[in-house]
C-alpha cells in the first residue's frame, strides 16, 4: 500500500495538510492574503487548496523557520551545503545564480542552448557571456551534451571568466559529461552551474544518468514540476559553498522571489522531494519501463524515430524521456498534433519534425499505452513524403555577441524590416517555443541564417515567442547600430 502523505518526511506538506483540515473544521479563519479566503463560491474551484506560506502553513513570525527546516532536510538528502525552494520555477533559480556568481561586467562561459531565463539572468546581473555551442547529432539533428574540450578551450581563452553555465539534461534529454565539465571548471578556479530543470529524477535509479550534483556541479537548478508530481512553478536550487558564497546565494534568491509565496507550491516541492527520497528508485523504475515499452511500440511505425541512450551513448541521454522524430514519416507534426489534441492528448512540444510527450512518475500503464497507440494511428493517418532530418533553429544557429545582453536590453531600439535586418544588433529575444531557447537574443548580430531559420519555423507552424512582432515582419534592433 502506498504511504500516506503524512508519512513522508516533508514538514511543509504536513503543515499544508494540517491547514486544510483546520479550514475545513472552521478552526482557521484567515484574515490574510490571498483575498479569496479559500471561498469557492466567488470564482469557483480554481482557488481550492491555494494556501499561503505565511498565515496558513505557519504564522508570519514562524513561517521562515519552517521553510528553512524543510530546505535544510532537502540539502542533507542531496549532500548539499545549501538549498532553497522556489515558487518561480527554474527561471527564478537560473536568474538568482547569475546574480550570485559574479559582478556586472564580468565574463562567464554559457551554453548557447540555454533557456531564456539564463539569458535574462545575464541581463539582470550585467554579465558578459562567452557562448559555447554543443555539437549536433547528425542522425537526429538534436543537440548533444556540451563537450568538455569546448568549455576548456573557452576557459583558456578567457582566463578572467568567473563561472561556467551549462544545461544538462537538454530539453530533448541529451546529457553532458558533467563530471568532465566540473573538472575543467575547477581546474580554472571557477564554479560549474547546471540548469538541470528537466532532470529532477536523475540519480534515483541505475538506469538514469547520475544527478549533476553527484558529479561535481557546484550548483544545480531543478524543476520539481516537470518529471516529479509538484505543482506548476515548483523548483529548487542546490549548492556547495566552497566556490559560491552562501550569503550571496541567499541575497540573490531573495532579490528575485516574491514576498508572498504560495504555500501550496512550496508544500508540493517538499512533498515531491520527500517522495523521491522514500520511493524514488521504485517510481523511476516504473517510469523507465513505461517509456521503454512505448518507445518499442512506436519504433514499429515506419519512418518514426524514437532515440534512446543507445543512440547517443551510455550516460548521455535520459531514457525516461520520450522523443519522437517525424521527418522520416513525412507527417507534418503541427497538423498531426492538432488531431492528437482533439483526441485528448496534449504534448509538451510539437513542431513539424519533433514531438515531446512528457511522461512522468504520475503516469500509469494505461495512459502511456493509450498515448503510444494514438500517436501511431495519427502519424500513419498523416503520412507523406519523407523529409531529411533538419535541426531545430533553437539549437542550430551560431551567435556573435556584439554588446552585452544588458547593454542591448536597455539600449534605444527601433523596428527594422525583416529583410533589412541582417547585420544589425538585436535588441530582443526571439525564440520558437517550446523549447524557449533564443534564436536571436539582445546584443547579438542578426544574421541571415538566424532570420531564415526563424522564418522557416514560423512557416512550419511554430509559435514564435517573446518577439515584439511575432509575425516576423520586423525585428527590434539597437537604434543607430550597424
């Protein structure tokens, strides 16, 4: 029998459950925010279970101590010196690390396939990036993990660099050699900071890659709401303090977080981490088995590719990640996805050539089997002329940094016609979403390659995010720039 939530070593979750009981019994009458007072008569069930950290899970005077106890337990379980929970997703953690690691004007080595949150963290902190580009896998067009030699060369060329930022796992499940990257960073005297948002389950089973923190990373940002059963926006950051200052980490997290955190989200993070500590290997084993069975079934669909760790090498892919490449089937993934959505299956990502159905520890056998069957039928129904594999624009365009992201973000800007923008300096973020990796970013030279890649993504039905003009008729450029 599954344990009750109260059996988990999760003080915030226990406090949330106790507060819910007190509300139901009329023992708690909140005269605090949020203003809905858990009254579902006004706007409905959307407010049900939404409890604040301060005033529900604990009093305003005692809430911080309760939260700190939970974070300290999470740090102990991970072998970390420091841990903080977040209600702002991995975006909050990534931006806090940028604020914590260096000073305005300092140089950092950054994985160019980073999420926009890392890029905007550079804006907030005023850091100067040296972009490192991971190689692409020829057979799939997907980005591989960052190569150690690429980072080592960048550090040698920029001895003033203060840190290395990498993303592992990537959005599509490929994994870097974090141990090798940590050795390279530490040999240069700088910390390795890992955006591990998609890898909360890592290290919980021998069939999964090790946790980046176990491989020498100095800080890891992780989303608890992706592979784990925490509420949306729930995340946490782990750090060692040999190369990072604890006080600076705290100040950076506090500077970029809300002062009215959701107790429900924090309790969910605490509960998800306690759940994995108690049952992680069991849950991860079931997740791996479900994904492997789905992958095996979908490989019988002619032309459909479903890569795994055998595709990329042992330890270099998350086998709990289901990635589907449609080019060989000739099906248009955007068109076919609309049909799939109409049948009740919502995918994490879908573009013309790539589908990412997010399977988590909360899925069951019946649900994953139904997904695989539906995908197989829809792809067969939309089969066409096979296409060559093409890399997504998000990880195939090289970047030339002219101004720092902060300089360009605050510079005067002007809209420039798309066909006249080549050579100008970009003043905005433009990214197909998902995965949210910028193709153009503030301070970068606008190239014809980037413009064409974005145009093709738009024409293929991708959502173009963050751009002032999502139709791509114009692009925001630094005013008066070349």
